[in-house]
C-alpha cells in the first residue's frame, strides 16, 4: 500500500504524460521453458513502451550473466536493477518518483526467482500506484514443480500468457520441461535454484525436454542418461520375454 505522504494525485501524475487513463494498469505474466525468448520479449516490451514516451524500470534476479542486467541468448543486453530479498519494489518506485523520475511500468525478468512477497508488491504497484508490471519467467523448476513466485503470479496476474516460440526436445516433440543435468544424468533432487548453463561442457547444465523424456530421464542419443534409460527398458523386456507363460 502507499506509504504516508503518497497520494492518489501523485500516482496519477506519475502516469499523466503517457496519455493512458488512470487505473488502467495491469499485472501480466509471460512464461515458458528455457530458450523460448522470455528475456528477448522483455527487452522488446521495454523498447516498445519507451518508444511511445513511457518511462519504466527494468529489474532482474539471477540473470545468466550473474550481473545487474538482462541478457539474451541472441546477444541482446540491457542494464537492470538486481532484485534482492530486501528490495521492496514499491519503495523502488517511490524513490524514483521522489527523485523526479517518472515510472509508468516495471519490466520484471526472471520473475520466477523473485520472492512471493515481490509478487504481492507487483500487485500493489498495479492496484494502488497505477503502474503496469510485466513479469517474465519460468513456470516450473527442474522437478516440474511450480516456482513459488510463478504460482503466485498465476494466482494474481490480470493475464497470463505462454510465450509462443516453440522449443523442441531432442526427439522433435515440443519441449515443456527444464531438466537439470549433473554428471550426465537428469537430477531429481537438490536446491530449487542452481546456476547452470545450456552447454554440454558445464558441470551443471539445463536441457529442455518433452514430458515423456523428462519423466524418463532420457537426454537423447549419445548421452549417458539415454544409455541408462535404454538399458533399463531392454532389461525389462528381457525379463518379460523370459518369463514362463501365464506369468
């Protein structure tokens, strides 16, 4: 909620120049698996709004660069404010207003790594400050479980949209889930957030898989996980074939 001294007039003034009516702000969540272009879309959204004279802040948490910036796999980058547990997004906006900086919207990249309290703050910015919030992030972790912040965004957002850039599993099916790969195998246990990469040489890496191969732990031809999975299937088939009739 607005702090003492904040007034509805101050909130409206912060958005007056962009020409949009007061109380039209929205919280929107754009989600998808790795490699579907979430960060690229975030930067495109920021560009589109800025081009029309709107002023915004770009935030992120645990970007792949490990720095205070939004980076993309196609080479785009933009400086950003790093979100920490102690950061209050409402205070961030109020401080900008106090410094004479207009804030019409927030771009929140890697939103699944934010805290649930940050999502509550996003909703406050929309409802009480008339600031648009555009959040981008993963929905599920390496175990296919919802991130807490993503779950809250699904619950609170005015609109939720899956990014439509199709990511493929190695088998050609649509990639839905993010597998964590450690020691050449799909991990099933561990901390929810672990920094990794998508290159094969990384100690811990991530790979997008279809549901079938994520559940099976099959990383594709040539991988240790695939070999282990195929051996398990073969052993099961041999056991069934050698069983006595009627078993």
